[in-house]
C-alpha cells in the first residue's frame, strides 16, 4: 500500500488560506497585490473537492472498506465539527442581532442544505461545501466499484470530467439572468461539482497504480498560479454579473490543474523528495488545522464587521486581516486538538477483535493490525488507511 501523503496535507493549508483571503478581500477590504489574486479564492473549494476524490481513491482503491465502515469514518471526520461551528455561527448571529437561519440550519445538520437555493448557506455559510461532500461520500462506494477494476475507463472518464467544467461554465449563457439563481446552479449545486470529485477519484486511482505521466511539482504549481493571474485582467474587463465573467469560471475550469498538482505532490511524497514548504512538520500541522479554519474564519469576519465595520484602506486593513486570519487560525488549532480529533476517535470506535478493522490487501489477504511497529518503524496498512482518509 502506498505511504503517507504529507504534501497533500500541506496543500490543504494553502487552499484554505486562499478561501480565507477571498473572504477578507471581499468583506473587509482589498490589499494591493494580494487582494486581486485572492478575489476569486473560492477556487480553493474546487481544490478540496478534487482532493477529496483523490485521497479516497488512493486510500480505498485496492482495499475498499464496507459501505457502513466508510460512512462511519466520513461521519466521524466531518460532522462533529460541523455541528459545533453551526452552533457557533448561530450564536454569533444572535449576538450581533442578525436574523437566525433556523430552517437552513436544520437542513445543514442533515448535510442537504446546498440542494436548495433558499437553504444553501445553512447555519454556517462556509458549510455549504460539506453538503456537497456528503453527496460525494454517498456516491463514492458505487464509483469505486465501477471504476477501480476498469483501468481503460480512467482516461476517458477523467477527460470527460475535465471538459465538463468549461462546458458547464459556458452553459451559463442558457441559464436565467438572475445572478443568485445562476450562481447556485453553477457554483453550489452538488451535481455541478460532482465532475470535480470524480476527476479526483480517477486521478487518485491512476496515480496510485503508477499509470500517470510523471507530473512535476513546480510546473503544476506554476500553472495554478498562472490561472489566478489570468483572472485579474479578466475581472477588470468583465463584471461578475455577466455569465462570461470569471466568477463561475474560477470555480469550474481549474479542476484539471488541481488534479495535476495533487498527482505531482503525491509523486514527490512517494519518492520522499517533497519540499518542506508542503511536507515539513509546520506545513502538515497547518494542514491539519485547515478544516477547522475553513469553518470558523467567516464567523469571526462577520462579527468584526458587525461591531467595528470595515477598516480604513491601507495599514488598518492589513492589521485587521492579520488579526482575523491569525485569530481564527488559533481558534482552529484549539478546535482541532480538543474537538475534532477526540470526537473523530470516539465516533470511529475501536475494533472488536485483533483484525476486525483490518482491510483486505490487494491480494485479498487480511492484514492483522500490529500492536507494535516493526524494526523499521513502518506503520501497518490499516494505520495508513486511517491516516490517509483523514486528509479530507
């Protein structure tokens, strides 16, 4: 079984940072250079959707868990922190005198809120993507059963998913002119985002079996950066309200670039040559905090704006950026340590027997969980499965 993927954990932080800077830029105020690059930073969510498919395929591709075990692991991973941050978001709304989205919050607890325009933001606006992830988790066991044994299908399926993004964006010309409705259909509806997840699945399967060309990390990262640079003049030329503006394109087009970046990073991990910027101890720790950071940062921004308003341009805006980003990251670190990890361990449960939770190896031989590490200190296949599944 392939080893750990620390670079993918590190990349999680950079994707979350992109989303945080997007909200700071749009809501608190722009900063030179950083603001224009982050103006469409919601593309970080697209990265997470591709990452989710990639990591799940890498983890379960040759040793699938039962649907019940998979569902329990995903629930343990996602729902406890979602429940807590939804409560924090509703508490923040009550404290600042905002309307409480009670119905949307109830829908969000069942992770079905992005399926309707009226409830898409749920009780915590950042949680809409979790509803899409829940849909992906429902599909994944079937996708794995259909795709894993059919290697010849990986290339056409991946190519089709890569082309569907631009096709869906172009279909905006046929959708209603209402920007809110068009935005929900193209950016939030889980069906629209499904090709991104499937692209991640087939890329993860191909990467796991060494069937991809040898992607290089620096060119892949440069392509992602280049895409965001292209969005700057595009934004200056075309308003977001128009269907051919960059707002929806920023979410739907770059999935293949993210898939290439993930494949390149995974290859460097496999070769033990990953850069410290992605795979070092600090990078991995920040990546571990990224899920909590994604869920809490917007709550802090909302409260600050309700109490203090937007700061003056320049140094004041920079100060508020640093305060809100750093403060929410510190809260995320605490939530990861005292809420996210303990709840996940509790809900995952302990195996009933020595090999109750051990997956099947690619040859069908049951792997018994080791009580102690071997001479080389290498983890067991089951330990790796658990650790890799936590990447998403």
